[in-house]
């Protein structure tokens, strides 16, 4: 569906800017990408975690923590839970 494809496209562009260390621009794209996160949990989890990572990099910890806590762990597949757990372990001191 078009909403999903736009979400995915925006996530890919966000990744590009993250790799370029342009986190503020990446956040603009990730915000668009995760609009439909609730409809595509497993597919968009990477972009949501990258969005949270970008927020951490610009020291917007309050928003990062809120977004991280908003993820419903039970809705994730086994593979997505692994990604979530790795991210949580890497940033646990920040995401309290």
C-alpha cells in the first residue's frame, strides 16, 4: 500500500542521513516513516529504533525515552524482539 511504501522510503532516506551524521535531517524523515508504525510493527521497527538513536545523538533524551517506551514488545516478532533487545542493551543507561 502507498502509505507503507512512503513510510519505508522515508526510513531509507532517514538511514542515509544517519550514516552521514546529519541526525536532525534524519529525524525529519524518520518522523514520516513511523507514522504508520502501529500498522507495520515488524517492518518499521528498524526505522523506529534508528529514529530513537538519532534523537539520542542530538540529546533529545526525553523524546527518545518516550518513543522507546511506546513500543509494544508483545506485538513484535521473534526477530524484531531480538533487534529491540540488542538496542535496549546497548542504550539501557540512557533509556531508563
